[in-house]
C-alpha cells in the first residue's frame, strides 16, 4: 500500500511539472529618460523571461522603435522590427539572449537585452565589440546584470 501511494504522489508531481504554465506578457517602455535619469532608454533594459512569453514594447515617449540586432540573437530565432512609435508584441520561443536596439538612438546607447530561459550567455563578444562605444558599454552592463541574476548558479559553473 505504502509504495503504491508513493507512486501516485510521484506521478502527480510529474504531471504538475509537465503542465504548461500560461505565457506571461512583459512590458518594456521606450522612454526619453529612465527612472535613473539616463537619456533614451528601454525600461526595463534587461528582462529575463520564460520560453513562450511575450514582450510588448510600448512607445511611452515618441520617436523610438524596438528591433533585433541580427548578430546578437540565438541562431534560428525570428528577428523583429518595430516601426517608430509602434507598439509591438514579440513572442520569444527560442532560449538564449536577444539584444535589440532603437534605430534612431542606438548610437546614444539605446539598447536592451532579453534572456529567454536559463541558457548560458551566448552573445558573441566579437559582435558586441562591433557596436559603437555607448551601446557596447550599455550592453556590457546589461550582460553583467544577467550574470548577476543567475546568482549562486553562476558561481558553480
Ligand atoms: Cu529611441
């Protein structure tokens, strides 16, 4: 009897793990100034989400867009390109790191980073280095944030 009930508990736990959770939508605002006083920013500029989640880029201030940086996203993932002042919702199915930019303000450092799932950082440093100085510095900050958010797990790798 005892072993049977243990088996049932184990099977139920397995079912719960296998049940898909509802995909969440996250919002990223495109702003002329963020909460920390930085000009021309995505807010939040770093997001960690689950595979299947969506991100909606909101034109809170005018004159911005959100689009993939083609060299800084997972292989085989679908790029996106929002128009200026366009609210756009993107679904992220492929795990990995996605850097993106605002076309008019990338030179001022208006870039963002989305981590999908728990995949290790996989942005090609040589491609990050090809960015102009301000977006490169900003992206490096965001990559550091992503590494911090892994906490203990990162320390053991
Ligand atoms: Cu912009």
